[in-house]
C-alpha cells in the first residue's frame, strides 16, 4: 500500500504511538530532546525530570474516554465520572507514584440534563476523594457525545519508579487480583443491551443470559459491577514501590488492554531498554514469559458461565482488558515478604527463551498471541 | 425552571465551571481541600503547591479542541496540531510559568489518512519546538471527528506567578499586541466557507469579500493567518513575570474569549480575591475598568474592512476571542521600564468605580457588556 493511501486504522493504536515518536524525530528542527519521552514512552505514565528536585520524577498520565467506546451499556453518569479518574490514577499507581492533582477536561452534548451532569461531576469528585487526588483544574466544551479527558499528575522517587522493564530470568510473574471479571461483565452487559434493543436471536440470547445467572448470579453481578465501576490499585502501587530497590528490581503495569497485550508490552519495553544501544535486538534478546493455566485464579463457576455464553474463558482472561489489576514481576526471594503486605497471585515466571507461552492444564504448551484490545484496529 | 429539567446549556461555560466547584463541595465526603483549586480556579492555569519545593507552584493547563467548533474552515492538519499546543502554552505563559512538558491526547476518525495524521503530529512537534516544551506522553483514541486534548505542565516561583487578581486603582490596562485580527480572520474564513458551499446570497457575499480585499488584501491575509495559526506570548509572559514583585504587582491573562469577556473575568477574580472573607461582595467592591476607543491599536483599514463586511469593528475587537494576546495591568511607574523590554499598548486604566466602560472617540461613555464567546451558550 502506498503511504499516501494508508489510514491511521492500518497502524493500530500502538503503531500510532510509534508513529508519533518517529515523526517527532523527523519534524523537530531543534533536535528536540526526546530522552524524557523515550524513557517512559510505552510505560503507563510519562516520567519527567523535574529540575527543582533531582531525586524525583514528575509523573503524568492522560486518558481520554469517549462515550460510544468507553462507557458500556448501563453505565450511570456517576460511574462515567468515576472511571475517568480511575483510569488515570491506575496509570500513576502502576508507576508507584504519589498523586498530586487531577485535571478534568470534559465535553458534553448541550442538551445534557443538569442533574446528569451533576451526577457525573459527583463521580469525578468521589473518585478524587477515594484516591486522595485533588481536582486542580480543567476545561469544558460542547460535543455530540460525552468525552472526558483526564490528566493525573504525581511524583515518584527516581529509584523507586515501577517501570515495565528490568525484570530478570527467574522472576515471578504476578497479578494483583482475579482477572477477567470486567471482561465477563462487558459480555453480560452486551447481551442485556441486545435484548433491550430487541435485536435478532432474542430467545437464544435470553437463554444464554438465564443460564449464566443460574450458574452463579452473584458472580454475574460482581462482573457487571467491575465493568461499570472499576477501581485503581493505588495502595498496591505504593506497596510494590516501597519494595522496589536497586538490588531487587520490581516491574509493574496496570492491565488495561488484556493480559496477553500487556505481556507483549512489557517484553517489548524490556527489549528496548536492555538493548537500546544494540542493532540486532531480536537476535540477542532471550527473555520470555511462561504462565500456567492451573495457577490462574479462576473460579470453576467463571469457566462454566463463559461456557454457557459460548466463550472461551481463557480468551476473556487473556484478551479483554479494563480490569485495572496489576501485572508485576518480583524476584523469587521477595515472595514471602510481599505476601505479608498484600494479596497477589503468582501465575508464572520469566523464562530464558524468547516466547510467551501458557502451560495448559492438560500439559500442552501454547503460544499466547498478542491480540489485546486496540482502539484503532 | 425546575432544576431537574435544566440543561447544561442553560448555564453557559462559565456557569458550568462554577457548578463543578459547587458540586465538588457538596459531593466530597472527606471535605476535599479545594484551596489549591480555589486559588487558581478561573485563572488561566491550575496552580498546585508542590511539596518538594516550597517556593514553586506546579502550573498545569488543559484545553480540548474539537474539530467542529475549534478548527475553522481552511485550517490544515498542521495548524490543528500547532494550535493544540499554543492554546495550552498560552495559558501557562500568561501565568509567567516555565514550561516542563506537554501531554497529547488525541482522538481521530479511523479513516484519517496517515499523511494527514503525520502532518497534524508535525504541527504539534513544531509548536513544542517553538515554545521549548517537550512532548512527554499521551493517549490515542478513535472518534467521529478530530479531538485534541492537550495538557501543558510548567512551574513558576510563587511570588512571581501572574494572577488575574491583585490590580490597584490607577493601574494601567494594557494589551500585548493588536487585537481583533483573529476575529476578522474568522469572519473572512466564514465568508469563504459559505461561498464554497454555495449557500444563499452568493452575489452579496462575493461582493463583501471582494470589497474587504480591495481595502487591504494583506491585512485580510494576515487576519486569516492569525486565525489559522495563532501564537502564544511565551516571551512576553516571562518578561511580565520578571517585573512582577510584591510591591509592584502585575496581573495578566491571555485573551481567548474576547476582551470584554476577559474584563469580566479579571474583575470577578479580583472581587473574589479581595473580599474572599466578606459576605457583601457587590456592595464593597470599588474597582472597574475604563478603556478609550482612541487608544485601541486599530488601523483605519481594519475599521473599513469591518464596515465593508457589515460588522461593527468594536464588536470584533471586544467580543470575539482567540487572539491569544495578553491583557495585563501594571503600576503606572513600571511603564517606561517595561517599554524597554517589550511592545505593548496602554488602552485604559483601573478606576475606582464598579463599571466596565469605554470612552468612545466622540466622548460618549458606554458600558461594555460581557458577551464574550461561551462554548455552551
């Protein structure tokens, strides 16, 4: 395809970010110092050297939520506002940062009811309360749908920042809590939406939904709640940060686009970091991830519900995001010490082989594909 | 009207911001400390006390540009990207801040051509170069139209920050450069758009446009250029800041919504600041602004062109924004000293009377209404 005919959708979201970095170098006449950008690009937040304090990074994260793609069916205005804070706080937390302030940039349709608007703002404020991040400014605009662009600003000690890179062969691969709940919630909400809209195959959809609720109605409700009102692992971010030392390097990221996608992210990030000066990246790099199906914290009922909905539970677990749980790596020796401070699940380890693989319950080993959620694909 | 039936459009943009502050107090259980927010709310940027350095404020500004309302007819992708940086840098500059970094949050239609996207990013990067503010992070999304939410982060010495409030009776009211050019540019672009779209009254519109260009074609082109590629008064912000002392207080804001609207802004801001503890604001406050038509830096050709277009040039000057020039106040004694460092026009003074007025060339005195541009009205 000729470059002039290519569309941004041909790149996908991550390709677009790479493109921005590439164009930055081409466009910048003054040879813009992209070293700050480069250190943290692809990480959860931007790290900036603040001149006034040589020991700290300024940490900033910005995320835009657009009604039609980020607010699932059934989400209240309160939950929209709440989520706009959570997604940004989650990025800061997964760097181990302390919060400084939140900027709210909101566009709303002009016929939005004031009561609904108030509810949305209340969601923002409650989340700011919850995560101890004051609302410090913002902007309002008019648009055809609700758009909330939040920016969270924080700070972290330079030698404590939780990067995506820097893990070693033998490190344990961990997650902060059960995954896949939000993914299941989105599926259930989607079913409900189709039923409400009276679309095709009503009987079949109704049967599926009923079956899911009959297996475990409270699990279904929990899943929906997690999809509608996610929380950020703020506390866990601080605990991990406090355990992060030069000799005992932790790495962490929040799971927003599915576990598989985050695996690729951290491996790519580590690859870049490790061989940033070498030219033959792929030849030399020898780190990968192996996880075990049997170690995944999944309830039997979860598998049954996925089955009833005609879904592969591993797909939900690996390829759908928005859990905002942490994926992190620790040195084996840290295991017991960290267990005293927080709950987590060890699901695998860093291996000395350039693959991402899952050992299934039946002993088979399968490669994990990268198909996470990309907004522009 | 019952509150439950009210729409956000009934409030207008500034009303909405007030509403957000009000709801913040009502919703916050932990009695969120809004003092940071309150100091700078309504000012150009948020000021935050950064704990690590007691002498500095962290300054942050966020602005969302939406294609259908912020990108005039004829604007190139490059100019869209450039403007997204300028609007935020302008806010920081008008606080006297040094730039730290820029976060780019962009949503684009998925069928956007990659070449167009590259051009847009190039606009962002060139502006970042121009204003010495590195791009440090961001987010990309898909939307039905181009939405760019930029966040600029900077810092300023606490006793140097250029607030909107704090002027004294007798202070001179100044602007950094000629105003009204962007306003004229928007009018001309609008005419061209209507002509291109073959709308009604074609002959009349063509005549108007031709007349404008016959009066001064280069002024017309300059006006259009200013509307399409605004610049921020970064240098001027630093000069004003350096002259700002405890004994000789400067105040400043950038003119984004029209001069009249900014007059109301600075008076309201000063009112709140001055009597923040009193209950009878309106009774006690005795400061206002008087400007003089004869002191406005307006070329004769500008007036003629406005006339040819059927517009009142004072309306363009007072009630349309997007110039990104500075409105600032200085103590009389600073006049000569400041003239050595930068160009500016003295257009009036702070008076001991609670009015906003203009002394017309014929000697008549007229009140200035507040009708600036409000996005949600």
